[in-house]
């Protein structure tokens, strides 16, 4: 018995340095630093099966999905930008796999996936993009993902600016808008921050008939066009919108804040915003001058929450 204990002690003594070496980065060339536990984004657990589909609802539109192996398949649900469907591509696969998702608001989610004949959860709704991990542990999703269309601005900051402009609800501009047939369309303010412009708009429906929005166009066009001359126009596409509405009920008001890449207008052109009613004729249109854009308010003057 004593000989067995002695052999165990000797064996542990031999293996201990070897085990220690494998955890200190000795297999890496050059100086390396071990990633601490607080830097890790904890993955969520997910069960999938072959004959059923798991749906996951995210708080914003999905920009990226990556699968760990061919044992699972995933993609956006038809007609929905913030819902993905996941299922097993192989029956009874044994090896755990994973997948990762990046959303429009810059949140990063990761999932570890196992096969189950009857998954415990078939429909999952993820929490808001703000870190939902507790204060002691690490977050379950990260907000530091930058997206190409936002340039040097973080998606989280863009979201907070949009929300703050909407919440503060100031009317910085009082001379731009249009009104007809009981519909009033106003530009309440223009703001700027880190290479982006923010347009705060309002639709007021004074009639009893709901206003169904078909589409809004933002474009730079020639001020004056000679006869037989083609109209030159440049369409400006918003990269984000906060509280984008498709219907304004009778006797009600709705507001939307749009984020766009920074631009200015040449002297011979003008910026036009057009609001079009679906299956109706109460369209609205107003013009924004270059002088209005260059006087855009700094977002620093707002209280960002």
C-alpha cells in the first residue's frame, strides 16, 4: 500500500511541471499573455434537433452569422431581420459545436450547441443589447463591434444618440416643413456627431383618417433644370432610424430620427425630403438648404442617456 502511495506521489511530481507548462503559453512563439476570465464572453447554451426548428429573436437586425460546423444550419427567418432559425443538419451528432451572431446595434452573441431529441427551448428571446451579465461575472454579450456603414462611430453610441434626440424632443428648426390635407410633416432638428448627421422628423395627422406611410426619400437634386435636360439627383439612404413608423392614426403625432452619413449641398442643388402615402394622395415634401445643414447642432449639447 505504501509503495502504491509512493508511486502516485512520484507520478504527480512528474506530471505537475508538464501540466503547468501547457497553461503558461510555452507553446506560443515569443512573449504571450494569457487571456483572463473576465475578458471572455460567456456563450449561451442551445439544444437543436433534426425534425424541429429553434427560433431566436434578437433586439435588433442581424448583420452576421457564423456556424462552427456543418452539423447545424442557421439563417434569417423569411420576412424578419432580427429572427434566426437554427436546426440540426445531421441526426444525433455527438460533438458539441457553436455559432455566433452580430446584430445591427453592435452586440456580439455566441452559443454552444448540442443535439437533443427534444430541445428544452424552441423559441428564445434575447435580452436588450445592454450587457445582461451580472456585476460579478462577465457580460453575456459585447457591444464593442464596429460596423462598416457607421465608420468610426460605435453602434451603441449611434443608438444612444438616436434615442436621446427622440427623448429630448426639441424643436430646433421652425421654418422647414409642409402641410396639406390634414397632414403636417416637419423637420424639428438636425444634429451632428463624429461624421454622421441626425434628422429629427415629425408627422402630425389632424384628420380622422389614418395615414399609412409608403416610403420616404431623401435626395439631392438640381435647383433649376433647363428644358430637355435630364434631372440629376443623388439619393441619400439613412443608415439607421429610431421609431420608424408605418402608420399615423387619426388625431395623433409620430416622430422618427434618421441617421445618415455626413454630406453638404452644392450651391446649384437642394436637399429634398418626400413623404409618400400608401394608396393615397396626401404626399408631403420639404426642402433643406445647405445653410440649415451646416448649422447642425452638436450632439454634445444633448443629454445622452
